[in-house]
C-alpha cells in the first residue's frame, strides 16, 4: 500500500467518524402540540420533543410561549407555566415541573420531564400570574430516539469505505502500468 493510499483511507475513516459524532448531537426538532390557543388572558403555544429514556434523565422537553391575549398588553414577570404529564398507556406516575424563562424572557419558558416509557402522555400546561390563570391540554406520543449509536453507524459505513479504498488502489495500480 502506498503512502498516498494510506492517507486517503485514513482521511476517509476520520471523516466518517466525525460525521457520526455530529449526527449524535441532535435528536430531531421539536414540534407544536398547541398553537396560538387563547386561554384566559393569554395566547399560548406549546412545543415538545417527547423523548423516552431508561436512565431517568429528563428528555421530555416542553417549550411554552406565552403572549398577551389582547392588544397592547404585556406579560408580567411573575407569570409562570407549569407542565404536567400523565401516562395514558402503560403505568407510571404523573409528573410536574415548573417552567423557567428562557434567557430571562418570561414569554418563552422551558420545562423538562422524565418520560420513562413509550406511549401516549396527556400534557397539561397551567399558567399562573397577575393576569389570571389559564390552562391548555394536549396528548403526545413519547418514543425512544431510534437512531443507531455513532459506533454502529461507523460499522455500517466501514464496508463502503473499504470498497472505496480498494477501488482507488486498483485505479492507481492501473494508472501506474
């Protein structure tokens, strides 16, 4: 094997391994379960990324957007959202978390909860603040992150890298003749 062939094969393998690391960092975009619903004095939107975990980490993520229901009003700084989930399939306890403002913005709040099994969950978002209470409900399907582990992706790509390496080696040998 020539030194050039070894560099090409090594660079390709490093590129594949780096690409699998980048893919592992993202588990998919959140999606809306409530969009611009008027409740009480607010207009509410709820986005979620309902990932299930076995390790007890809070991978069920919820973003709550709180806008004033009427024109010319603002959301008081004391306004807080509480997110509660209840399993509709399987068993398990109801879980509740108080959402925290994202980067100090009370109109955008975030909460994370443990979703310990796949299936449907009922989501209730309750708003409490000086403008009065409000509540919205939705259902979500929690699933595991179904992408293979990064090392498994590298294993799947390895045969293609080897075939490419052999093809390049054959082309270089033919050009040398």
